[in-house]
């Protein structure tokens, strides 16, 4: 796994529920496995929903009517998964996990990547 690799549709649920994300503007966001999400900006929480659509994209819904879908990419630093980059056209929001992770799932992927010389 390399920095800016696309998060596969199969990995999206794990990636977003792995832990709270902290954004560059000071806001935070959590996701639960049931499809709920809470975004906190300046101490004010907003509840929304998330899912993976039929095209394999991460999508969110914020009542009453805001819907958006994003391409998710990994943020990887020094072989540690540091967070996720949400991209929608030119709009990019980078969220960082509270602690970079190098757990068994990512170690396995990193080993495969290293074994094949970094080629995917």
C-alpha cells in the first residue's frame, strides 16, 4: 500500500470505521458500522449517514438534502496508514486517524506490496 492508493470498495467500511478522523480545519468525524456518521465542527455535532454505492464509491447524506460521493485514497507515511483523503473533483478533505496504524490487515497488504517490489 502506498500513499494516495485508492481505497477499494471492499476496504471502505473498515477504513472509515477504524477510528475517528481529524481534519485540517480542526473538525472531527466518526463513522459507525450501521451507516451513521457524526461530524463535529467548532464543538457542534451534525449527524449524517454513509454507504458504499453500486459504483463502489463512498457516499454521504446530510439531512435534509445534501448528498455527495467521494473517491477515497489512503494517506500513508513511513509505512503507516495515517488517514484518508476524501476527493470529489477538485475538493479534497484529508482526515487523519488519532494514531497511525500498522495492524495485521495493513501489514499483510504492505508485505505483498513489498514482496512484489511496490508494483500493484
